[in-house]
C-alpha cells in the first residue's frame, strides 16, 4: 500500500474515533442547575472610636518646626492618656516635612526665604465612647490643630459576620426555592458556594482643622449602628 493510501486510512480511523466519542458525550445527561446570590446584613453597636489627629506647622527654621511639633504632640498624647487610653491604643500614622519658597501675596513676589512645613498625625482608640467628645476637646486644647477624622467600628466582628452569613444563605435558599417552584422543578443539592463582603461601613466625622485658641468645648458625638453586609453565591442542582 502506498504512503498516500496509508495516510488516508489513518485519517479515516481518527475521524471515526472522534465521531464515536462525540456520540457518547451527546447521549450523556447532565443535571440542570441554578445559580442564586443571597445577601444578609447584620447590625451592632460600635464599641471603639478611632480618632486621627495631628499638628501642621510652618516655620522658617526646620529645627523649630520639629521641636514645636514634638512639644504639641507630646502634650496631646499626655492629654489622651489622662482619659485612661493605653499606649497600645496610640500610634503615629504619618510624619512628613517638606519645603517651599516663601511667596508674598502683597507684593506678588517670592521673598527668597525657605519655609519648612511639618505634619505629624497620630491615632488613638477610645473604648469609652461616652468620653469621645471630651477626648477631642482635650487633644485640641493640648495643641493639636487638625482632627482628621473620628471613626466608629466594632472591634470583634466575628459574631456580626456569622449572623450576616446565616442571613445571606437563608436568602439564597429562599430565592432558589421560589425559582424552582415557578419552573415546576425540584431543588436539589447545593454543589457550589462562595462568599464576599460587600462593605463594612464605619461611621465617621469629617475632617476639622485650624488654629484653635481658648477653651474648647466637648462636641456631641454619636456612634450610631454599624453593619456588615455579606453575599453568598450558591449553585443548586435542579431536578
């Protein structure tokens, strides 16, 4: 047999083989499936307030900027500790210095002097929420000229996550059962599940900054309810 006929015979065998495989796969029955996404939200009262505060200083001498900022921040940390805030709940979040040439807005000319800007920000966690307003007032009175934000959150949110997850699964099952009923089918076993957190919002107070002088009154601060929203995607067999 010539090589041409042998190649043609081999190609014929391969074609028959794949045709046979395709027929067998076509005869297989795959169960129907339905995908649903359930969502659940759980709520709880916040138990921690996180305050981000600091100082922004401008001086012509870099040493003055560093020393003045250090003095003011030390006083602010001391004021916070007087409310029973532990050192483990205090931390520096940023420390920056940059320079610019001084500009005279009266003459509209640069003066040739160099200005040194220094910003030092820190965070304290307040666990006695009734004292948040007083802590804010104490920080400002001690020398902080910037309150970057006050954020409330639930420190141990495991129970909150568990509740949201249970609500999300129940919501997914409810939707799947409704769809199966509408289609005249029976809901089978779950074959796949995944979850993700949509968001974990934390109530916050906007940035306030400026040069404060005189006695500072404690502002009224409310934490409100915190929430966790969790979604699950579930695949069920349909019979």
